[in-house]
C-alpha cells in the first residue's frame, strides 16, 4: 500500500538499512550494532568456527558478561562456582579474543547488563539498527534506533554478514498526553499500556511512543518503557530522538566527537579502530567539531512526518494513572496499587478465565484481597528495566531514614559498573546498606533464575524487573512487577505499598516529593 511521501520514524530507519529486497522473501537489513553476551553467543561463534568464517565487522560488535555472573562479590565473579556459567563466561572470553570483539569483562569499568552499557557508552545512537540475543534489546529504541532481540542462529548470521533477513513489521503509535501524577513513573505507564492492550496487543508491530508525556521523560524513563515493549508482543519500541537524547549522548565514548572520535586523543589513537562505530553512522565530517553537528543534524530528521499513517493508533491520558502492580503471571495481569486482586469473572474470555485461575493458584492469591495487604518476602531492585542511576536515586529517597522489614530480604543490583560507581559517589549505596539492603555487583541477577540470585519456592517478591511468568525468578517464586519507588516502599513495610502515601525522612523540608517520585520528569 502506498503511503505517500510522509514517513514514520520506523519507516525512515528501515529504509535507510535495506540491503536487498528479493521478491517474495524477507528484506535483508544492514545491522549497525550487535550486542553480545555469554548465554546466546557460544553456539553462534561455534557455527562460524565450523564454517571457517570470521566476524565480518568486529568493530560493530560489543560484548559483556551479565546474565549468569554472580553479583555477590568480585571474588565470586572471578571464580564462578556454577560450572555451566563458568564455561559460558570463559567461552565468551576465548571467542572475543579469537574473533576480535571488544569484551567488557567482569572487572571492566564498563561492564554491566548489555542493555545498560550500549547507551552508557554512546554505542546506541539514533537511526541505528541494533540487535542482541536478548528480548529486551527493545530498550535501545528509546534513542530512535530500530532495536530487537534475535535468536542464536540469527546471531551467527549477523556476525558473518552484518545483515539480517527480516519481514517488515506493521506500525503502531501510542500517544501519551499529560503530566504523570505524583508517584506514577515510566514503569507504571508501560505496565498500564500492557494491561490495556494485552501481552499480544502489539504482536507484529513496531510501536512508536509519542506525545507530551513521552517528551517530558528522561532517557532513563524512556528506556524503561521501550524495554518492556516486548512484553506487549512488539517487535520493537521506538521514540523520536530530541534534545534530551542529544544531551544524554554528548561526550560518551562512542558518540560522535566523543573520546574515540578524536583520533588526536591518547585513547582515540590507541583504539581508533573502534571509533568506526561513531564515524560512519553519519555524513562524513571534515573536523572533529563538525562530527557532532553533522550527527545531530541527521538525527533531527528521524521523526515521524506530519500526516504519516500508522497501521494502528491509540491515545492514553497520563493524568489519570495510578501506580501499577502485577498480580498474576504475565505483565498484562496488572492492577492499581489501590485496587484488589481480580476474580476469574473479571476475565474477558474463556481462555483468559483459565489463565486467571492458574495465575491466582500459582500466586496463591484470593480474589478481592486488597493489593496493599499482600506481604512480600523479597525485594529486587535491579534489571535492565530499572537499575539506572535515576531509579536508584528515587528508591534511595524512599528508603532514607527507614529500615528494611525484618521479614524481607532486599537487594539492590546496579545495572552497570558505571551506575554502581555513581551511586557510591552520591552516597546512595550507604543509604541502601544502612537501611538493610544488600548492595551487589552489576548483572542481571534476580531478573531471571539463571544465576545464584533466585527466589525459593513459594517466596513472593516485589521486583523492578520486566517478567513475572512462573519460575522466572526461581522455581515456585512469585513475582510482582513494580516501579523502583514502589519496590523500595515494599522493602520497608514488608507488603505492597502505595508510595503516594509515603512518609519521607524530613518530609516537607528536605525535598519536594514531586521531584523525587516521578521517574523521567524534568530535571
Ligand atoms: S536484566 Fe533480565 S531482561 Fe535484562 S538483559 Fe538481563 S536477563 Fe534480560
């Protein structure tokens, strides 16, 4: 179908990456950046080895260890007790050396969850195509990139050819308008969206988030939303880059005019090869100073044109939202913190009634129970959804002056070494540890039951992560997805808590709550 000359953000990025469009076959897309981690890459490297192939453009791949590295201590990470995890991490080290890919290993200052370090390094940039063997690659769409998760065989294809065959998805714009109310964060917004459209509501689509609420969010808040696009079934989530995006990227390591862009700098001279990531995404720059301006000029074109047609659109009034909590075993089983556990009769179809019944049984919940009466045994503040510095700052404000309930095991797992170091410089780590939280090394940790941080059967957890299906955080574990401030409050009270009623240390004098609780609000 012809759509005229007006194009969506997605269509612009897609068209700029088409290598070939064979009739009756998927489009072959050029891939700008591939993010690698220890779990989904070993077979792909082995496939290359068996075929006698090399990685076509090693400078377009960045690797880190995150999924199964222990977060308990530096020593535990250097000598991993679990044999499968140790083998995978060792394999990644060998593979990166053999195939010439830069690896941010456990001791590197840049190590962290793969979706944290791409943006932190400035490797994630507007207009790029980005892939990774992890579903939550959608995170990078917050920068106006087309970013999506791929399987192991696709990982091998990207390594060998720097391309990927893809069927073109449809487009879905979600407009969010108005100011987020007090205590409502980007996490609540995306949980609300998934609750409205369902976990398959965006299947087959790339979602563009637009509107005044989205534009008012920080990059951290935007990443939280794009991160969970996959939980609504979307191929990817995207947001138009703007001044907030440019301010975030400026000066970062792989950003245009960043340290690696300046071949005259000591670091740039020694690792100039990796500067390619910055250099050839944008029109050639005559000088170092021009590079940034050229990049921003290009990035400003990456917006949906007036009159562009989407396959589906919806609009949400952000001013009516309340903090959200999942009660069941999918991110779409979500309700307000001031609501009650739903009953099977609330389900809209026979299939939903079955899954409601199963979820209530697994979660050991009785319909009609007030959400704020649900006790928790554990609190996990971490993951690529909500372990950025802004998340930790907001949670620390809630925690400050309080102590973790004696019935609760609470941990903070910074998403990256950079976040950890920043939080320690700002005194946040001290606030958390004084309150009784464990302060961990960066990694995926309790987001998934693939490393030592797991729930015991029957344990109930308030978690800032993105998935709550059966056994996600450990066999028999029960997960309630919440925002960082809600997780922090639950750790203190020992039950799911409406953070809008929270009594802050020095309330009314030390700080203004509006500046504390609204993740992604104006800085
Ligand atoms: S934190 Fe969770 S969702 Fe994110 S990359 Fe790790 S395992 Fe995947």
